[in-house]
C-alpha cells in the first residue's frame, strides 16, 4: 500500500507552523500535535513515522489526516468530531 501525504501550499504550511507555535504557547498541546502531524505528512513522512515521532498510535495519526482532508484545519481543533451530525438541535428539544 502506498503512503498518502497531505499537500499544503507554501503559504498554508507557514500558517500551520504559526498555528502550531501558538497552540503550544497557549498550552493546547493536543491541537499542536495534530497540526504537527499534518505538517509532517506534508513533508512526506508516512503515518507510521509520524506516530513514532509524536508518540501516538498510527491509527490515531491516520484518523487525524483523514479528517483533515474533508474538513481542513478545523478538523485538528479540540472538539471537532467527524461523523453523522446530530438530528436535533436546541430548538427541537
């Protein structure tokens, strides 16, 4: 199976680096780790290597990268959950 990598424009890669530093400064280490995973994938590191570097399961790295593709940078933020949306909102409860 061939590795798939995230492709970022140079401008977006710089923005991700900036966001990663800001997340680290704010103590949002989980968000910083997800941003770092996207950056490493952009730099052609396979998910197994990213997992080793970040000290996290490869399945988790693969999930982060899969979520990034359809949802963009918002997928790496805290609280983002992929999947089926809720059927009811506050107005229907």
